[in-house]
């Protein structure tokens, strides 16, 4: 028997009701992923294109971009925690949904009419787009940037292709979905089948939904902990950095890239280190002692990575970015800034911050955290920390700040 004959697909669990339930979950879930994904992209200051984003020709697809705010200070932490945790938890739902409609892939004739051909093409974009987005997303968080530079454009364009097809698909299927779900109640459905079983079912509908829901919950429960400190982090088995709190002491919170792994050695962060601040025709060079001699301010802010993990608020202290802008000749209305690290290899050596971020009194060039000097891994001698910004904009091992239009 071939897959194109109906008898080949024997599971009585398949059917419009099972598909409709999973489709409804995905309707809300995928919409949340799309929205939080676009917000995450906006948070990256992609319009400061020279540095932060090299996505070619976003053009119209960048229509929603706005100046990412600095309040509330946990905004990116929440956004990205949702994006990654919900994304991972939806994997079993997506797979079950595809399984439930699999026979349609083999239906003959492959194309019945022009409109049928168009529908199949849209399904190709829908399914291909969904698998592509989940694959690139999971690879990016688990392999710590398999493709650092290219992940953003891939995931960004993939999202638009997927979502276009998703909207069309949802609009087409919504009336039927609503009808199927209204027809009979959940309890009854869990007991019955759409058609007489061709074989003894290996799993009941209740069992099938339980499997999908249980899988989802398991992934949720082993991922969500990465957005919290203390014991919940120990439950984050699927998090890229595992569930471990890195050591003890003031600097014992999650580290993205260690100093060693990107070749930042003590030879370049010791006495020889200087911070160069450039602005309106002025260049100022400062030692760490000079910086400690300037007015010190503190701010309680988290690190929230695009990978979804985050720390709770840490007590940072150092010099306000806007005070450094003033040193460079921008006494009032500080402009955007280009931040450069002394790091020689690897990604994230530079980042651009927008003027609203520079102006915020909590945006610091931090020298200390939790009452002690920064550890080498957290960016000693000096690092940027900005409220509500993605972790990637909080450049470590800073050596140069260039204020001005970007
Ligand atoms: N120079 C430099 N700064 C960097 C990075 C880096 O790799 N190099 N990683 C960024 C990313 S992606 C994150 S999430 C934060 C992590 O900061 P932490 O390691 O202190 O927690 O640092 C950011 N600053
Ligand atoms: Mo990050």
C-alpha cells in the first residue's frame, strides 16, 4: 500500500478535531513568537546599521522599527524569556500538528487546479518557514551562535516568509476550526474518533494530547529556569549554559563569553589599558584610576541575552555614559555612541547605543558590580550596562567610546 492511499494512514487519532486543537494553540503561540521576535529585533537598534545589523535591504519589512525604550528596565528580559521559552515549548505542538496532517502531503493528484497549486505552494512556505525558524532558533541558542553574523538576517527573513503564509493559512482555516471545536465538547472528543478506526489505536486521543502537552510542559520546565537566579536556574537543563550558577561571590552570575575564550588577557587589561573617549573634535584618554575619580553612580540592572537566559538585577556602579559624553564636548543633549571593545577576535566587538540610551541616568560605563571590581569575565576593566537593552549591547572590555551621529 502506498502513502497516497487513505488506508495507509491508520491512526484514528488523526482527524479534524485533533488538528484543530493543535492549530489553535499554534495560532496564539506562533503569533506571540512573531511579535516578541520583531520586538527583539527592534531592541537591537538595527537602524544604527553600520554596526549592529548588516541585514541587507530590510526596507519595508523594517516599517515597525521604533526607538527601543529604557523602561521598564526588565523589558528585554521579559520579551526574550518569552520568545525563547515559548518557542521551545511549542516544538512538540508543531511536530504533532505536522504529523496530524501528514497524509495530505501524499494526496493524489498532487495538483488539482490553479488554486490548489497556490494553496500547496503556501503550505510549502508555511511548513518550510516554521521548520526553518525553529531550526535556526534552536541552533542559535544551543550552539552559542553557530552563525553569529548571519543568524539575524536568516531568522528575520524566515520569520516574514513564515508569517505571511501563516496569516493566509489561519484566515482560510479559521471558520472550519471554530466549527469543529464548537461541534462537540472536549470530553466527548477525547473519547471518540472521527471515523471508525482502521486498526486498534496504539494511543487514545487523550493519550496523544497528553503526550504533546506533557512534552511541551517538560521542555517548558527545563528551560524557563534560565531566566531566574538561585534554584530555578538549576532546573534549566536545556539552557545553553546549563543550569549551573557560575561559582560564588560578587561576579557569580551567568557569563556569556569568558575573557579567555575571546583572547582578552591580563596584559591588555592591566596598567596599559586606556579608555579613549571621542566627541566633538575632542579626544580624552583616561586610566581606570581617572574613571574612578569621576562621579560614581549605581544602577540595579539585569543581563538579558538574546538566547533567552537572564540574570536578576545586579548592582553595577561606574561613570554615567552621559557624563562621558559631556567630557567629549556634548554637555547637553548627548548623542548616540559607538562602543568598541579591546577584544581582537570573535563576535560583538562593537555596538551602537541610541541617544535615548546614552541619556538615561542608569546607563553606565560600569567599573564595579555587587560591591567589587568587575571580574575579567564580566568585562574588567570597564563595560557598558544599559537598562532594558539586549545583553549584546552591553559591550565588555570597552576601550573606545565615539560620541556623535551614527
Ligand atoms: N566585548 C564583548 N562584549 C560582550 C560580548 C562579547 O562576546 N564580547 N557578549 C555580549 C553578550 S551576547 C551578552 S549576553 C553579554 C553577557 O554579559 P556577561 O557575560 O557579563 O553576563 O555581554 C555582551 N558583551
Ligand atoms: Mo547575548
